[in-house]
C-alpha cells in the first residue's frame, strides 16, 4: 500500500463509510482505536492533550514514512509516537 492508496482509503472512508471494503474498514478502525488509546493514555499519565492538528500532522508524517520507508525526524513527541504506533499496528497491511 503506497501513499496514494492510503490517501484514497481515507477519502473513501470519510465520504461513504457504508461502501468501504471490509479490509479497508479494519485498517481505518485500527488507526482510530490506536489514536484514541494513545490520546487517553497520554492525557491520563501526563495531562497532555492530543489535538486534531496533532493527528493531521502525524497522518502527513505517516504518509511520508510509508512512501519513503523511513521515519521522518521531528521534535514533537506526539507526532513521533503516533507515527510509530500506526506503523507498528499496520505492519500486516503495508
């Protein structure tokens, strides 16, 4: 699955969730549940709030990582953590 495939997947899920293939829905659900678990854990352990912008930025970095097969360097713990979590969770699909 390359960067364009992932972008198309997100767009399909966002536009018409009822017609998304089961495999794509699983991937999307995994991303969402991983993100929410991370958000809750971070808030509980350190009082830090994960914002929508954090998730958007992390998704862009995730796409870069998938495309280049390298982790982008950032100075933001949240972005780094989310990208790594997503990559770990989605290894079977990438």
